């Protein structure tokens, strides 16, 4: 693959000087022209965010600031986890998305790099890097979320080598805008070894996407129906039966990206304090709650820093981090009701605090629920007896 290396890619090589990396990135983000309509929409763009988000992503890509964790030969920056975290923090500070969407670069890219054929890498990595193609993750089903290995969508291979998919997926973020989906489906009866991963063109015959409307009025989720969808023989990622290993790569990266939310939580905390003070609702009870949460954010910030400095992405620290981040963000959002009182019932589009309060509910569910993180910590870290199954 041939890629020109733009000017900022090499700043991540200065691993001994994180302050310099931060200063250069901050400077770049401050000066970069922002497309009209661009906002920090989080990990997934809505349909209205796609155009400004894509223009912004292209500008980042032209300057070597997308796919930071990918190898340089594929247009990445081979950036350390610290370098990636600095970029994510500075993007949050500047109030801009760090890329068009999370799924293609953070989840699909590492999967194709680890399991993809040379043809799959050639066909997809560059269009992911430049933001030309949006991807969605087709894993969860109505009867399988926490128990992901319980999925029922089936894929059968025909005599001509092609695959036929039948089933239903749900909570598929960005599916309505996506060009491709990474699908986890059942190719055999064994709970884990019977799973395989595939690339699904979202415009294939038999793929139906139905958007779902969330609490905050936005529509990022979708239901996806797969009715006898015929896939090319080369659509499988890795070998039949390697689906669980593929899924684990995506879930590990998902947890890692959550830690970068700490900066936006500090911004939300500042906004809560400002609003409570301006509205005269800062009584001792609210002040105490805000102070406790402020301390929790700092604890989170330092736990995150320690985890990324260790550089071990498989560390159980990331399960602690996921749990702490999700619950702090939910609790921060909930404080909006104490600050706003009955005004918390207004349209979330009119007040970012109301929006944060509603979106905060998703944090303890996405990327593995808090109950599941506690199970992981109890069983795999503390060595407690396994839950009865
Ligand atoms: C914002 C957001 C974006 C998402 N995006 C995607 C996406 O793009 N693609 C995708 O495939 N999925 C996506 N999901 C789905 C997400 O992965 C699932 O919602 C999550 O894994 C939980 O599964 P579930 O909703 O089926 O809940 P369930 O697994 O049915 O859980 C229901 C409740 O039971 C609890 N529970 C379940 N099992 C146990 C247990 N063993 N011990 C204790 N408690 C338990 C859970 O903690 C939860 O409280 C997204 C979810 C959210 C909120």
C-alpha cells in the first residue's frame, strides 16, 4: 500500500517528549479550519453529522492525524498509547471529534490488520483511513448482548463457496450511514468455536436497516435485518471459527477508547458548576455532590494515565477504567437534574446539560455493562468463585 506521510505523523515518534506532542497537536487543532456544522458528536455521527464529520476527518487524514495506532505502512502513525491518548484528550478539549466514527478505525482496522487477507487490507484500509467509508458493528442481537456468544444469526456456505446470512442485529450504531458492516455470526453449533466474522456490504440485497430513536431524540442506533444476504466467498475475516477471537480484538479496543472521555467530563463538570452558580441552585448538598464527583474525575484521570503508561492493553486495569468512567459519566449527567430542577424536562436539543443527562444512561451499557465488568473483575482479577451458570 502506498501512502504519503503527511507532516504531523512523525510527532508521535517523540515518545520521550509528550509535552511537545501535546503542544503541537493543540496548536494544530486550534488553527485547523472547522467545517460548518461540525460539533463534538461523540463516537458515532448522526446522519446530519456525516458531511461535516467527513470533511473534518479528511483534513485530519491529510495531516496524518487519523489511524494513529495503525502501522505506518498503512498510513498510521505507530503512535504509543500515550500519544493516542494525548490526541483524544486534545480533540475533546478543542470540542471536535477525533475521527469520523469509532467503528472503522478503532475496531475494524485492528481486526483487518490482525486477521485480514492482503486483498481485504488493500480493499478497505485506505478508504477507512481517509473517511470515505463508514463501518458499523453487527454484533448484538435482541437475545444476545452481554452473552455475545449466544448470537443466533446464521451463515451457511453454498456449493459455489459463497455465504448466505440470515438473522437480526440490534443497537447497530451508524448502520444507517454505513457502507460496510463487520458481522459476527454462527457457522457452527459450538458456542464460541462456532462463530465467524464477515464483511457485509450494507447495500447488499436482503439488508434492511431501521433507525431507532434514542432518549435524547437523536438516531444513532439501528435494527438491521439480514434476509438471505449472499456474501462473496472472500467475505470471511480469518478462518471459519475465528469469530470469537475477532470479537475480542474489537471489545478490547472499545474499552481503551473510553478512557479518553475524562477531558469532556471535566468540561461538563465546569458547566454544571457555572449553571448552578448562575441559577442560585448551589446549596450545600449540591456542592458536596459536585465536589465528590470532581474527586472521582481526578481519580479516574490518574488511573487512566497509569494504565496507558503501562502500555499493556490487556491489563485488567482497563476493566476498572471502563467501570469508573461509565459510572462517573452517568452520575455526572444525573446531577443535571439537581442543577436544573424541573427545567431538566426540556428538549435536550435546547440544553447540553439535559442532553448529557440522557446520554449518560447509555454509558453503563455500551461496550459491556457495569454488571459484566464487575463479573470480570471479580472472577479474573480477584479470583472470586465464578457466577452460577
Ligand atoms: C450507546 C450504545 C452503542 C452501542 N453500539 C453497538 C454497536 O454498534 N454494535 C453492537 O453490536 N452493539 C452495540 N451496542 C449494544 C451493547 O453492546 C449491548 O447493549 C450490551 O452488550 C448489553 O447487552 P444487552 O443490551 O442485550 O443487555 P443484556 O445483556 O440483556 O443485559 C440486561 C441487563 O442484565 C444484566 N446482566 C446480563 N448478564 C448478566 C450477568 N451474567 N451477570 C449480571 N448481570 C447481567 C446486564 O448488566 C443488564 O443490566 C451499543 C449499546 C449502547 C448503549
